[in-house]
C-alpha cells in the first residue's frame, strides 16, 4: 500500500508525469467535438454554439460563416476569433 501512495503523490506533485493524461484528455475532447458536429450547410441561426460555428469554419471550410473576414464566425454566437 505505501508504494501506491507514493506513486499517487508523485503523479499529483509532478505535472510532467501527469501531462500525458492531460494530453489524452485534450485529444479525447477534440474527437468528441469532431463527432458532435458535421459539415452540413446550416445558417448561423440554426447552429447551437460558437464551437459548432468554428468547426464549420475551420474544419469544413465554410468561409461564409465569417462574412466580414474578421476571423469571428457567426457573430450572433461568437464574440472572439476561433
């Protein structure tokens, strides 16, 4: 049991050792995000979030999401650039 406690302490005390799990979590979140959206052509009013608008702009190449070319898609949903 002391070994397990030492390992747990080492993982929480040393961010470098915990980083692979964080990277995995980030990659998993990106995969889930990609699965949540598709490239169907919908109007900005039909989109549910800024993340979806960014996905359609960046991943699907739907440049019409950014009509004024300022890097902010669907300004009714997004306030900042993707």
